[in-house]
C-alpha cells in the first residue's frame, strides 16, 4: 500500500500529466522534447515514481504556460511532497542543532509520544555522552558535524518534557541497541544507569524488546508517533506520515511490540546484564 509520501507524489504527477495533455502534449516523448529532457524522466514524474525538483516544476509549468493560480496550486502540491520526505543531507545541511530544536518544538506541543527504536536508545532518555556518539555517527554519514555540541545540548533540552504533567510518553527499544551499541563501554555504563533510573518516572513508560523473543512483526525501521503524525527514519531520509489509516497501523504495531517487551523490574534485570557494568 502506498504511504503518505507516495500518494502525495502520485497526486502531483497526475496533476502535472493533466497540464501536459491540456497543453497539447499527449505523448510524453513530445513533451520531453519540448523540455529538453529524456522521455523516461517525464514518465517517471508524471506517474509518481520520481520526485521532481523545484527546477523541474518550474520548467514544467513554463512549458505548459500555466496560469499564476495553477502554478500556485502545483507548487503547493510539490511542497507537500517535499515536506513528507526530506533527505538527511538536506536536513542537516546547516548542522544537527536545528533538527534537534525542531524536535523540541514538536514534542513540546505533543500530548502523546510513542517511540520505537531498533538500534539506539530513544533520544528522550539518552545521556549527553551517548547522544554525542549517536549524533557524531550520523554526521559522519550525512555531514553537518560542525555543531554537535550545540545539537547535544538541544537534545538534552528535549528531555524536560519527561517531567511535565499531562503527557503520555512511551519509549520502546530493542535490546539490540545495548548488545550492539553505538557508544564505547564507558558511555554505555552511564547510559545503562540512566535507563534504570528513568524506569518508573511518572507518565513515562520505558520498555525493551528482548533478543530471542518471538516478534509479532519484522523489525524494519524506527518510528516515532507524535500525536497524529508518524516520523520514520531511513538511512537516507526522514519520512512524515500523516494519513490517519497509516498512523493507526503504527499505533497497532506499537501495541504489538509492547506485548512482547519487558518493563519495570524485568527491564531493570535485563539492563543489569545487557550492558557493561
């Protein structure tokens, strides 16, 4: 089933195709010739299989002599596509601090936060040293590593919501984050103690999916549910899902993983053995 991003891109492509035909270019190859593009590019954009750049949209609108109102409509559709899929390269172009401050704002307004992480401890319960390791690893792959200290401070600022009343916060992660850590042993020791201390915080539910447990569904990627929006991370991009049906799927999936997770004293016992003492 197409996700929110794919549906938005398909809707944009359909509208662009309508404008192409209305302008007298029934055949994509003729329109490609007018644009100076190859025909496959026109086909992929029109069929929602390729994300058009801003320059592509400008060229398309010029080629069909779009009116100002139509141009505004198409650019709005295009902006919605870009909002739903932002590459990490673009996201951290100016550094990692801005992305962390974005989370401060988003989470500060949220009433319900449900996170599931596969390979890392959730950011809201990371120590500063662990956060520095996580952000540095991200910067080594995607760039934007010049403001890691500022980004760490912003990530720590996010954690103030853990002690504010009126929220439901669920933080679930796989034991793999402890057995295959992204930080050295001395950092993991501090992180383990932080996790043990966090368990039992009012309004905050912390759970761990143990290794070896029968999973209700394959572990494919991380996700955060912030009220009625889902944020997913891939190796290359952050994807925003706001379709209600899709969000409901992620809520259901989160419930399923909670059923096989350990929490409370069982989670403390797991932590005592899973990370360096």
